[in-house]
C-alpha cells in the first residue's frame, strides 16, 4: 500500500530564507504525488502535483517540488519565505490502482520575522 | 458561493449522542470525499462517492459511522453514539470525477468536539 512520510511536524524558517519541507513516499507502482496547503481555519488547497511528466513541478505562490525516484522523495521548496506562507503543508500520494489519495501527517511551517 | 461548503462549522456534543455533518459539493462535481483530520495525524480517508454510490467504505472507522449522498449532490456523514475519540475536524472534498487526474476541492471542515 502506498504511504507518505513527512519529516518534521514543525519547521521554522526566517522570512526571506529558503523553505524546504521533506516528503518521502512508498508506492509499488509509479505514483502521483501532491502537495496541499491548509491556511488557518480554511480547507486544503492544491499547491502542485506530479503526474509522471516533468520531474520538477512548479506550483502556486512560488513553490516547487522535485520528484526523485532514486530517493523516493518529493520535497517542497521555495527560495524565499514570506510571512503569508505560514500554514500547514500536506504531502499526498496516489497510485494508479485506486482513486484514493493518501495524506501525510502534515508539516506546520512557521515564518520568523 | 462556488466552493465546497460544510455545516455546521463547529459542533459540540455529549458522548453517546448522534451527530450529522453536511457537505454541499461544487455544482457539477460527481465525486465527493470525506476525511477526518485529527491533531498530529494528518488526513484520514473515510469514504468517497461517485454519484450516489459509495464503492469504497473501507475507511469508515466503525459501524457507528455512515454516510449517504442523495441526488448526486449533498452528502451527510452521520456518527452514532459519539465517543470522545471521534473529536476531530471532518473535511469534505469534491472533484469533477474520480481519480488523481481530478483536483479535489476542500471545504473548510466541521470541527466536532465530543465531551
């Protein structure tokens, strides 16, 4: 069965610094991978997704993620953090055999002024 | 008002009571999903609907949980004889169709507190 592991339930970065949120997946077949963001008191919003095309995926708000099969990773990055990036981020995986998306436990990103 | 809406936004109930949570999907979306979000546990898949049918109920945690969807639109998640461990945020999402090709749009959730 597919699964995702997000390293670090809380990550703090300074405003203007690099954001790196880690996600490793497990899937026996080529996966589809997603990053969602949840702002306070809001529902989840899709940031970006990997669907077996380009390995470097660009999303909204300046975020991007790179699919690395050899490392089974799909880390999320942003070159320069902004205060408005403070939120909870979820990595998710879906393989081609069913219609469910399996979410990680989430990483809460804190931006320090 | 084009997004997924859920009601109530907050629900406080006593242990043993039944609760009903409602989800109004985006108009035209045939697929509807329910998730449970517990503190530090991420999102737990509960059930999904394609139209009015639920081909996969495997995520429902116990027989106290049930869900229905009528008219291919509104869905209700019912929890009978609530327990304190049912306290969580219940999220609903809808998409144009099933599968990973279709982006899921999430509602704001219902925060359930069982005393």
